C-alpha cells in the first residue's frame, strides 16, 4: 500500500467536514483516510455532490461559508494542518500545497497581467524582488508550455484561450514548487483535444517535480491513465480504494462497478443498454442511516438499510465498504430489442436535407450605428442528409459550429445561404400558418436543463404549450397525450403539478425531451443532451433516448463534443471543424477507419476508462488551439494543427472525397486511399 | 422518502439499463416536493426579520395615515393663532405648529400625500419603464441603441432642477407632483427591464417556444413578462422610497404642495427655526416618520430581491 503513515507527503486520517446551512447541517465529508507519497498521484472519483471538492478544499481549509472541519487530521510532512493558526496556514497555502480549479475564467484576476499573477505567490512566499519573481514567472510559464512566454507576460487573461488560461493556472500553482498539488477537475471545462494536452502536461510535471498530486474528477477515463491509486467517493464517504489497475479490473463495490459500467465507451455495442444507477445521490443533511448507496443499489438488503458497512478488505491494499461486494466489472447483458439492426438508410431516402448551409454572425462596432466590422464564420457551407428513422451524430470541439447547424435545422437561426428541406420542401420559406404547421416536425432538445424550461410554468403547462401553440386536440386529448409522454420518458405523473426548480438535472432533461416529443416530430435535434449531467444520470438519459429511437423511429440529429455519446446514439457520424464538415460516414467507419487526421486525433484524445489502454497511449496527437472562427485559415482549415499539412493545404481547400459507401472526408492527404475518382458531389461543393 | 412504489413512479416502463433487480429508487428518480416559486419566495421573505419589521412599519403608517384621522379629528385648514407652537399635551398629543395646526394630525395628512405620491409616481415610472425597456430589449439593433442613448442623456440631467422648474410653473397638487416625478424616474426601471429582457430572450426556453411556432405576442405575455416581473416588483419598492424622499426635498426647499395640503417636507422646512427655539415636537416626530417610511421601503425591497434571488439560485 502507498505507505499510509510511512512515506506519505500528505496524510489524511479520519477527516470530517460539515457545512452549516440556515436550516440544517450537511455532512459533506465523513471519516476520509488517504495518504499520498512524493511523485504519486491519487485519484478521487465520484459524482457531483459526493464531497470530493470539499475534501480538496478541506486540505487547505478554504471551505465555503459555514463549512468547517469537525474532526480528523491532515498531516503535511508531519505538520498538522487542522488546528494550525490562520497565519501559519497562509504560509502553507500556495507554497506547500497548491490548488488548480476547474474554471480558469473565474479563477484568474481579469485585471492583472498573467505574469504578475504567476509572480504573486513567489513574492508572497519567497520574499524575492520584483524582477526575480518575474524571472521565476517566466521560467514556470515556459515549464507549462505557454508558447512565447516572454511576449505573453503582460497579457491579460481574456487574451488567452481556455487551454492557455488553464496552463497559466497550473503555472501559478507550480510557481513555489509545492509538495502537494490538488487538481480539482482541471480539465472538465476544456475540449478533449485540449484536455489531452493538459493531462499530459500535469503527468510530466509531476514526474519531474516529484509532487504528490490529488486528482479530483468525475471522469473515470481521466483517472485511468494518470493515477497510481484511486479513491472512489460516494455521499461524503470513501467507498473503495485500491491501486488503479486493481480497481478497474476487480472492483468490489457496486457503486464503482456502476460508475464504470455507465460510461458509454467508444467500442460500446450499440445494441446493449448502458448500465445505469437509478435515482439520485442522497441528501446529506442528514445522511441516511446504513449504507449510503443502499437506495440505489441492486444488491441492497435489510442489513444495508440499517447498518453502515466498514471500509475493510481481504488485504490492506484494496479496501471497500460494502456488505455484499461484487466481483469485477459488470457484464453488459440487457439488450435493446430490435436495436441490433442498424437503421440502414435506403438509397434516396432523404427526409431532411441541408444544402450548403452558411451562417455567419456579424461582429459589430459602434454604439448606435453598429457597423459590421467582421463576422464569425459559424457554419461555412455544410450539406448533410438524414433519412427517416436515422440518427446522425455531429461531433467537434466547441466553436466548430455544430450547435449553429442544429439551430439552422430547427429554424431557430436563418441560414445566410443554402437551404433546409424537409421531405423535399423548403419549410422555412413558408409563411405564417404554414410555417407554424411545419415547425411541428422539427423539434429540439437543449443542453442546459436549467435554462430550457420556463421557471414560472408548471410541468403540465410546459408540456401543454406546444399543443396549444399548434392548436392540436381538445383539452382532454392534450391531457391524455401529456400523460402518455410522461410515461414514455419515465417520470411520475405527480411531477405534472411541479415547477422546474423542483427537479434534478436528469429529470429536467427528461421533461425537455418530453416537450420535444409532444408534437410527434419527424426530426429531433438533441444539442449536447447529456453534457450537463452527472455520469450516472447521463447513462439513464442515453438509454432513454436510445429506447425512444427504437420505439418511435424518429429521425434525429445528436450534437455532442463527446464522440462516445455520439457513437452510442448515431447510425452515421459527421465530424465538424471550424464550420466545415471534414468527415461523414457510418458510425463504424468513422470510428474504426477514420480518413481525416482530425477525426483520428479526436478519437485518440478521448480518455478511455481502462488503465492498460490509457497508460500506453503515445504522445498527444494534436497540439494547439482552435483558430479564431472570425478569420479561419486559408485552404484546409485544419492545417494549422495537422501533422500531415503541406503547402497544398494552405492553398487549396480540400473537397469531400468518397472513401467507401457513404463515407466521405475532406483531406488532401487522408489516412487511407479514396475509392473511385475524386468526384465532388454538387451538393457538397462549397468553395466559399 | 415518499412511500410510492417503484411501479407508480416509473409509470409502467421497465427500467432498461440496470439489471432486472429492482432498486428502491425509480428510474427517473423521485421528485422532490417543494413549494411553488412564489411560496418559496414568500417563505424566504418572511424568514428575513428586518423585512418583516419593514413591512410592519409600512402597514402601520398606511393604517395610521389613512385611518388615523377618522379617530383623531383635527383642524388642518384654518390657522389658529391662539395655540401656535403649543407643547404636546392632552388636547394636542404632539403639540401644535406655528399656524396652530395639530402636529400629529398634520403628520397624518402629510403621510397621506407622501404615500400617495410615492405610490402613484412609482407605478407610473414602472409602467413606462417596463414598456420602454421591454421594447428596446426585444427589438434590439438600432432601435435599442437610440432608445437607450436617450435614457443616458435624460439620466445625465439633474432631476431635481427639472422638477423645481416645473413645480414653480404649475400649481403643485398631489396629482401633478406624482406625474412630474413619475415622468422622470422611469429611466432606471427601463434599464433594468431591458437588461432582463436581453438575457431572457436568448434563454433556451424562449428559443424552444419559438421552435414550437409561438407568436411574438405569446412569447412576451407567457414567458418574458412573468419572468421579468420579479425585477420590476423589487424596483417598485425602491421607487416609492425615492419618490417620497424627492417630494420631501421639494417641500423642504419651499417648492412643495400648495397650502393647505400638508407634506412632510414642508413641515420640516418650516420647522428649521423651531430647532433653535426648542420646539422639538415640530422636528423630531416628522423627521423620524420620514426616515422610518423610507427605511421600511428599502428594507422590504432588499428582502424581496433576496427572496427572488434565492428562488433563482434553486434552494
């Protein structure tokens, strides 16, 4: 075991933290033990609200209002931090223990140049001169891989991209060469390609500087390749702890099993339902008696309801808190009926057709007259088709225009050029009544479960609204329809009289889906349907969407930055980059035989929840950031980040070329030979 | 935890992913039973002690000023030189002023005008400001630019001067004063409403309603106005307080309501010399009343803002 009490740089024993609210006390962290040695990384995994961030913040006693440590000990190289005086603790914070937060936008001071922000801890803790601190800042910024650090020292945070800001955050944390680094969801707000770069950087720095790292995340993929040991947290308690390989191969706690089983993996069998954890994490004010996971556990018995299991195990290296432990990962067995047959698209079946769609958002200057000075090229000439009953997935980094494309399809945005046709009709050229009728067939499900439902309306009114607007049915028929749809999305009828704020994120997403289904549309656009949700809830919604796809046969477009999500739900996948479609093909083709280097890099960047795969991954395939969509690169837009780019790529824009039946990609130097002649289809011509 | 069976909650749909062993929790999870948004806000408001005190003060003053004169009859129209500057006693509970008017009765009468003007002016400012701001926010573009620059210009003119000029030109009655103040204090609410509409109209639920084919009218009536309402309501309380203060300034400067209408500002202005003469009953009671009413309005406003915010912060 990792030297509990022997070699640990940081030793935490029996730590308990509470948060006092106006009416109750939340036991956020309860009896947590762990130790991290020098150069070691400990992963702390769990859903949101399970107390992992509170554990991290407890280490430096920076708890939110009302939060305080009620018991236990935190020893940093023998120094007890729990009852250390505030003044002495300040010498520890940022010096011996440093922390990286999730949101670099709000964690950096927007009015201070980054050089000074990095130098600040050095000046505070080392008492060095201004110029020495500046030199050190330069050194650290170079260390974290900020390009041209000397020119960037006087930049302000808003002048940097999200990935670079996160690097600055890391530089601030490392400026004083801390012994312990707490990384609280360091990559959650970043795109996968940037995430891979940041994780590789953290990995490298840990090794070189010999820090003890606590990596807090909800993503099993992130911890798989980066940690020596993993603690799984649930409802404020550590429920399982073991070496990384061991926990992935032979977990004993049902929660760990479910957490891992509920992640859609890239080679997921689409006919199999995802493992889900039903329900929600418990309220910790006060925590339930017995095992805290009991209410959501399929193996729970009477004993679990009343008696809390201790954290034990056969050997000291693998501890778990469960009365009825499982043995290893879950076998996926539940099959979705009829889902095995891929909903193949008959040739010529074009339910929805997007032809050369262009959408550019003007960038204006001036207060009154608002002259247009530039434009953001969100969608630059994209053509796709969706057959009836088919699901098209759209993936790409944020800012690639996938959401805008989705909005063009449902008519929430108007294209500047190009058309959207439903069953051969240009629906958005219709007027008034006819347009309103046509809108029935194109509905949307939104990303943010908090802003997509009107907070002032009851669920009943929210679901009735589409029927009222479209003047469908009598009141009784509408009620019947509402009842049926509520059953379909797995919500109790008691929910109808409630307001949105009374629901959890997953439940709101179900309501959002129900609203989109009310009009029985022909096409549903789901924009990042699960990215705002917790892992366990995510799989519930994915299963629900998959089941409804099969049962209803509605065509859909699923938009997500997460290739695994898109692959699980889609028959075909379109990969987007800076407003262009760079590859389109069947979901298997795109994943197994990508033709475009960007697709390959995107796949490689996704952290796989399997330590053996993740630890043997090569170097990061894609570097740098997405260029500005205001001024996209000439020729192939991907060329600035492409390892295969040559001169030709800057001069000529590549057209989509076929690589197999229904598989096209736009690249001059593809990863495989194109089939047939490079014959650009008229619909795909989009030199613009 | 509610005592509903898993069957009721899932609604007959078999849960797909989990193994066929039922767990205690339903597929979609239980629904927390909370109060409605308004009720939650009310609870939050009532749990704020200062707010309850403020509300109590306001209710007291409304009752005292409008119902008080029914029980405490005084003469407020014909001056009585026999009893000028009388100290508080059995016949005149708070003494009399330099015209021989009963001070307590005058405070009641002045309170009536203060509350009336405050309420009317705030109502008018809110209606104008809401419509103006909503229009600017919804239409956007050049219209928004022009409308809001106009507001900026008007905001840069000192309101007090305009009101002073107008007050000297026209006879100052409760109605005219309310109109003047109302016509010049809609600027701040219009900005607030515009900001609110700007953020609301890009919210997903408004986009969703558009995608369903909702008309512009329905968007405004069903979604935008109900959601902007909380901001407007909070602002009304502050507007009332500001208007009461403004009318007091005017009175103090001698541009107040025409005699014999009483106002707190007039009374304070007239009482300036009284401080030196030791006639404390002409200064402190009315001053304290003014401070209390304005403070109560602000307390209620602050608490309302917190109450609505808490609801938006979801618990």
